[in-house]
C-alpha cells in the first residue's frame, strides 16, 4: 500500500541552528536570559514533529503536541485555504488542518487517496477535445450500491 509523508523540509533545521548561535550573545548578557534558547529549540521541535502521513486507509495529521488519525470514511472533503494550506473537512463539518500539506501536493494526495481526492492536474479523458470540461458525475452517496462508482470528495477553495 503506497504511503506519502508530507513534512516541513529538514533544511529548516539550519535556521534553528543559526538562530541558536545568534541568540548566544543576548542569552548570556544577563542572568535569566538563557530562556531565549527555548525559541530556536521550539522551532526545531516544530520542524521535526509536524507532518501528515497519507495512505489508502487514513490520514494521520501530527502536530507539535498531538496526533489525529482520520479514516477516509470520516473525510467529507479537502478544503484549500486562501494561502494554499489544506484542511480535511470531516462528516460533522469539523476542519482538521493537515500540517505541511500545500496546494502543490494535491496530485500526490490524489494518487495515494485511492480516488477519494480529485487530481486537479489530471489530463482530460482520452478522445476529449482540448478545452472540453470533464463531464459532471454528480454527487454519489458514500454508501452507494456496489455497482455504482462513488465520486471523490470535492476540493473546496478557501472563502
């Protein structure tokens, strides 16, 4: 079963290391200022922990201090906010932010989701004229009859 992990790029740890070096003169300027070291260390922890793992069965969104497992059956749609970050919309209309997943990751997310997320970059159907829109398949119920195809959850744009 294919699995994709979206994470903050590891070279971001270089920024944390550089910040650690740069705060050293300030941190030792007065007693108690060593607390400043917590800022770059907190950023490094954020880089290492934040990630989203997606496979054919579920989405695992891991934040700095928690983890949320979302079975695909609970995901109603994928929402794109105005800045390009993705969130999962659950059946009860709860939004769950997907750490480190951006709009550019939609093709990979669509490939791993098993058809539950539409690929916006997919080529037109064979035999279709250029510029033709894909036919609208309508909304299918999640528990449709076995001989009917269910459509993937729609991708919502931010409002």
